[in-house]
């Protein structure tokens, strides 16, 4: 609340005095986004980008607003603009992967996640996410490799153990699946996902 309202007041004042200034227009757009006022946020951030189209962060922010405002194709375009400016922009790659996946462009989403993992090979959450996506795409061998990589670093991640067990089960490797699910149940005996796959 209060800090956001104060920031909104200050940026509005600066924008009134300097209507051709990028920063207050962009920041006011971010505030509108945080307030859930998506059409105004899009208008402000897009207006800021007309003043300076070279700001990667603003393209990422515009993509975020477009994505939650139900404009996924526009979000994809904004994230791609950010990536043209800065190909290693993790926030853009991550968000782009999610939107592409949602739109059914699974291979492109997977490519974004693979690029992210090249940039951040030790990111366990990201690797687990890619494994889940690979499993959903029925690319079980690749999913299993990612789950095993996660478990090599964190052997007691229950969700990873459970999903690994389900993957092995889908591959017809019942005995290994049970071992993985039993490990998850040993860590958390009331785990519904492990029990339902058991």
C-alpha cells in the first residue's frame, strides 16, 4: 500500500512535468501493473518504449502485463524484442517459455528452457520444470535425466522423487518406479501424489 501510493504520486508528478521522459512513464506503468490496471499499464509501458525502445527491462515488463491481460501473442512479441536487445535475459526467456507452452508451442518453450539451463546449469527448480515438461511431452528418457540431475544435488526433493517415479512407471519400469515412490513416502508418508502412483 502506502509506499506504492507514494511512488505513484511521485511518478505522476514527474510525468506531468516531463511528459517525454521514459523513466516515470515506465515506472508508472509498472505500478499500474501491480495494481491490476492492465490496460493503463500497457498504455504507459508501450508509451515509454516509444520514447526509448532500447530498454530490455521495459519490454519484459510489457510482456508480463500482456500475458496476464490475456494477450499472449503480444507478450511473445514483447519477450522476443527483449531477447533481441539482450539474448541472455533470463526473465524474458523464462516468461517466454511459459507463454509458448501455454499457447501449445512446446518445442519452442523447451528451447527457451534449454537456453536458460545453459545460462544457469545449477538451477534445480528450472531443471525440474523442464523435466516435468519433457514428461508431459512423453520424452521420458530426457525427463528422467533431468530428474536424476536434480536428485544428484538434492536427493530428498519429494516432488522430484514422485515425478521421477511416475515417469519410470509410464516407461514400464515398475520396480524402479516403486523405489522412487517409496523414497518419497519414507520422507513424507501422507503424500497423496506418491500414494496415488504407488
